[in-house]
DNA sequence: ACCCGGCTTGACAACGTTGTCAGATGTACA
DNA sequence: TGTACATCTGACAACGTTGTCAAGCCGGGT
C-alpha cells in the first residue's frame, strides 16, 4: 500500500470519466470547463490524492524549475545560516525552492555539487566559491544559468557579485585600535588563497603602513582554518618576546577562538581585540567584543535581488559587483587602551 | 547568446552523427558502444556543453528524484543549522540534494511548503512540524513519501520520529539546581502548543513536585517566543516580591535572553541558571552557562538514517520513535549555590 | 554457399504533462 | 431552414530521456 505509485492525470481522468486534457485544465485553473466536470475532476483529485508533477509539467512547458542552489562554506556557521535565511525569505515569496549545501572550502565538492544542481536544472545559483577559479561555470552561464557570487569576488570569469568591503572594514578596525593607543597590532586570518581573507589582510597591511604601526611578519598570522588553529595561533602571539597589545581577528570563528585564548592567558582585559563579522553573544562576553559588522542580510538580499533579475531575463546589463559597507560596533574589547594612550 | 536553450541529446546526436540512443548510452556509461562513436559523442557533449537532464531521465525511468526536503523552525538558529548540516553530510554521500526552508512556527507555511516539495516529487521529508496535526501528510505517505519527524513527536498520524528526551533533560536540570540548594526555581519556556515546549514544562513540573520545591504559577512562564519576550519575562521574574533563586531556561534563545536580563539586573552571579540546548559561546560567558545539551548531530544523523532506510523501501517495519538522551554540562551558572546550601 | 552467434547501432514507444487544433453541441440571427 | 458563432471537450503531438526490440555487420563453422 505504501509503495503504490502516484496517481497521474490519467487515473484522475478515468475516475472522473473525462479526458486527460480536461483534468489538466482543471488542475491548472484554465477557463472553459463546465461546473459539473470541474466538480467531478476535483472530487477525483481528492479521492486519489493526486499531486501535480512539476517535473513533467516543466518538461512539456519548457519552463524553468523555480528552484535555485545556494552553496556556502558551512551551514553551521552563523554567517552562512543568516545568508541562507535571507535568500530563503525572498525565494519563498516567489515560490522558488532552495537547495543548499556546504562546501567546507573544498573545490572538488563545489564542482560536483554544481554539476548535480545543473543536472536538476536549477534556474539560478548563489555561490560562495571554494574554487580558485570559477571559469568552469562558463558553459552553464552561456546556457542561461543565473549566477551570483557572494562574499568573495568571482575569479576567472565575469559574474555578478555582492561582497562586503573587507579591506576597508579591517582597516577601520586597525584605525580604531590605533586611535586607542595601539602601535603593535597583530592580525589573525584565514588562508590567503581565499580572496576574502586576502582582502582583509590587505586592509590590515595598508592601515599599518598608513599609520606607521609596527610592521613585523611575526604579527601576521594567516592560514587559521579551524578554531583550534586560531586558538593556538593567538596563544603563540601572546607568547612572543614582544607580544602585540591588540589583535585584529579576521573572521567570526577566529574572533571567538581569540577570546578563548585571551581568557586562558588571563589577558582579556589587557589586550585589545577587534573581530570581523558579528555573532549572537558578542555583547554578552566580558568584555563585550568590538567588531566590524557586515550586513549579512543585505548580502543575501542583494544577491537574491540580482539573481531574480537575471532569472527574469534581464540580460545585456553589465555585470554588477556590489560592495556593501561595514560598520564598527564598539563593545569594550576594542577600547582597551594601548601603551600610547596610557602615557597620557 | 545567454538565453539560448540548453543542448539536448538530440543536438549531441546530430553533431556527432549518431543516433539519440547512442548518445544516451554513452552518457549513462552503458556498454556496447564502439570506441570511435563514444569519442565522437564525448566530443560533441563537450562542445555543446551538454548536461544530462535528470528530470526527463527520472520521468522516463520512473525513478526517484534523489532529493529530500528538510523543514525546520529557523535556519538561523544554531539548532536548525547543526541539524541541517548533519542531514546534508549524509545526503551528499548518497548524491541526494536537500531542499530546506524555515517555518517560523507557522502551520500554514508548513502545509504550503510540503505541497511544493511533493509537487517536485521529493523522495523523503525531514520535518520539524509547526502544525498541531500532521495528518494532512497521510496521502503523501500512502503514495510512498518517506517522512521522519524530528525534535517533536508526530501528532494525528503515525510516523517515524527522533526526539531528545526533553522532559528528562529538564528534570535533570531542576535536580541539579535543587542539589545546589535551590528551592525556588523558575521556568521560562515557549508556547506549550509546541510539544517540545510542553514536554520540557512537564519535566520541570514533575521534578518540582518530586523534590517538593516551591510550586507557584508565577514562577512558570510560557509563551516566550522572541528573545525580547524572554528577556522581559525574566526581568519580570526578578522583580517579583519573592523572586526565584534559580532559573531553568527551556531553549537556546531563551537562555541567552536570560543571561542578558540577569546581566542587566547585575544578578548573573547571584541567581543560578540552567539552559536547554548548547550554543557556541556558552563556555565563554561569565559565569559559563550550565545547560542540558541535546545531541543535535545525533538527531539529524538518526533521522537521516531512518529516512534513507524508508526510501530504500524498508516497509513493513513498525514506526520508530527514537528518543535520544541529553547530558548536563556544568559551566558555572548552574552551580551558584541557593539559600538551602548557603545555610550550611 | 549457407547459417549461426555476437557485437554494434538505431527506430520506436513511453514516462506525465500541456499546447494546438478540430469536433461536437447549442444558441442566435437572417 | 441555413449560417455564423460561442462554448465545451478531447485526440494528438511534443518536451528530453531510456527500455525494448529488431536490423545490420562480421567472422567462423558446416
């Protein structure tokens, strides 16, 4: 009983004693069906538990599938979750379903997942790339797939994108620390083959140069992938002969790891910390975590707006590369004074 | 150019100078195609950017779509994110794509989304229900849709389910508080029309009765939906003539709101707090938040295991209703001594 | 010369749906 | 009475794919 195959229009037609096409008309709400037949069909639909088969319908109509893919770094992460939610909220209004997956920075997985989605004929794709080059998407874009890259700029191919102003954000963070008297500011970031990580590092470097802060390789850590990596890296910074007086953490997870390392060394109230990207309890930590907030909902909303525009066939328009501003949120950890301030 | 329609096997066949069926054979890796033709076909596939159309293929083959739906409360929430990720990890190994959506406790949305997913012929559904009665799923289950309900027991219909032992978990939390000398323990939970919330409240009530703790209606708050609700509710508890000496928070978001309210009243170190469901920075708050941890990954993993079993046609077996145990994690906030302890 | 078997290839129908078109019926008008 | 027209209904092909089956070719055995 449970393994029975689904009822088709054929079955409904037979039960209602009408033709296939009449069932189709009723199901699609087309005009020109007498009340009596319509009632008979609706009754049969009800009795058989008939459900419209969108796959067959789309095949015949040559229509789009009203589905999109969203590939992010890790769905567990607050950033990805918030982004996906923003996308989903808009998608639902349009009756578009969202297929999502995590890439874990694995290029191979990105390529495979995109292929699977394309074979399912998604209409659009929102991608936070794990690959270093997205030119493999060229045939899909040519074939009409709408793609918007988020969080990172596209590489090897021209595509719409929406990113945060990473370099400016981090620079603002460093400015903020310098304004509070810090001259020895460390940076802890992700692998620089991730463009976002590279941009943030560049923002740090330019601010350090501009402000004439201590510019030493040992203050710059990259390649902190896991929370454990990040925590070890911060612990190592704190153990330097001349440790930094402030830390700029370039990502969500790294910020939390830094808090943990500072706690372990009982230096939470001595060493300043500015993070990048907000997280739910940042204001509840002691001290509160000052950080550069990116507009994650804005990122998702703009990406989805652009995607829907492309899906509606807004061709010809040049590629958009939107950069959303960041904001600094003061909460305490970034306002711990440095040596230059203490001198006063 | 961008609006061109996708190449079909027809086009590939024409370009390669072979029949449609030969293309099909090559694409599906069927044996019995000469090397020369296979090479010609592969070349044409490459040139045209041909991508297999799974919808048409499934239609013809009568196969399943290798896609499932996952409907959760809110993708932004750590709980939902973690759950989705656990499901996704298993799905990917099987080449199954996951369509996810948030329900925001809106029954209507659940019904609509399920319909949309069924019309897309998903093979399975993992559902954290927002409806009070899931009997509307009966026709779908009859038609062969595999369904597993998570986090909450199914109602109005028999289905497989995986839930945490909510009542026992909360009772353990209250036990813990009582063991630390508290006799006046408040409870803050969600709307009791959500079964999980009702179970947790029941666990609280049974523990209070069993231990002979203060049993007063004013100590029991339900209906805390938003963080703001919860924060106000806790503030109100603290403002009582005889305020509680300990608080049992029944959900993630409520726990964080409680921390916020206690902070605002400068009572974080006076009033004990035990939460339900872990969150990433619980150990970093001051004091660390003691809570009842549910095995979210286990929840997702078991649900997916059962779902895949059903999808593979494991019929006949009775419905499984798995209940996963919870664990208490001591971090400080739950070990703040109460009056009975202080007397010693 | 004939037949057999194995191998490769393609014609055709079918999956569930819908657009097109033609047939059937009824009504109104000259 | 005949014509025109509107309304309702269904037969049929097609969307892109694959299972079935038959046809063509080749070499080898009689």
